């Protein structure tokens, strides 16, 4: 199976190479890296290429939602069986990628998302207002879907090819909650995996 690890990036020259170089390559038959440079004004794109990534560039900053859609479309064109999304700032551990994709490989899920709150030992320190907002949005999505998720805002995720093909997204600046609602409405299976921030 081919996995494309997709990294949206905006002015992440300080961390992009470290993230790319930390991505394991031995958990799938083929692993390729795709950076979506969303109009960076620094050297993000060149550094990503130096580190061995394919790079797609937006000439201007279009927002995370647009960068996500650009990346999904390109990863599908690259014939990805699984698409992993990880942030460029290094807050997530790339070594968790094999655990994230395993439920898809095993046929247990169509999308797998990192949860920062599923394991009490991994709960990060964050401003109370941010945590309150996170809990509020998660509770709202659980109410709408009848599910019991713990973290619907985390961007560290893996998608099967079929789930990625069926996504219909409209937001320009976010996508995280929209993906939950869209895929669940279409009958796709979403699983959470506990992950610890770096």
C-alpha cells in the first residue's frame, strides 16, 4: 500500500525539515511526502524540497481549508491508498504515524484521528479558553452525530483513499469539524487513537 504524508505549511522554515526527516518510511510499501506551501514568505518550500518532499505551492496564503483540499487532490493524483495529515510545526510526533494508519490497514476504520484527550496521561496543558472551546465543539459534534468522540479539532489524521475521494468540503480556513460531519453522514467509520504532543 502507498501512503502519502501530507504537510500543509505556512512560514514553517524552522521546523519543516525536522518534521519531514522524522517521518518513518518502513510502515508501508511506499511512503511519499507532500508539502503544501500555502503562500509562505520564508524558505519553507525550498527546505521541504531539500528534505526530499514533493512541494505544491499556493502563490498567496489561502487558508488551511484550501491547503487541505489542494493536498487531498494531489495525494489522490499520486495514487495514495492512505493519506496522512500532520502539522508542519512539529507539535505531533511523526513516529505515531504507523499507529495512526494501522486501523485503516486492518480494515477497522476509514479515517483515524489523533486524540489528545483519550488517554488522561497525554492531556496537554492548554489555555482554559482553548480547552473549553475544544470541548464545546466536540460535544456539539457528538450531539449531532450521536457519537462519543473526545477530540474533533485535532489535525493529525489518516484517511483511506475511498474516504478521501468522497470528501466534500467548503470551508477555507478550517476543515477539521466539517470532515467529521461529512464522513459520518456518508457512513464512513472514524476511530480515535491517543497521541501525545511533542
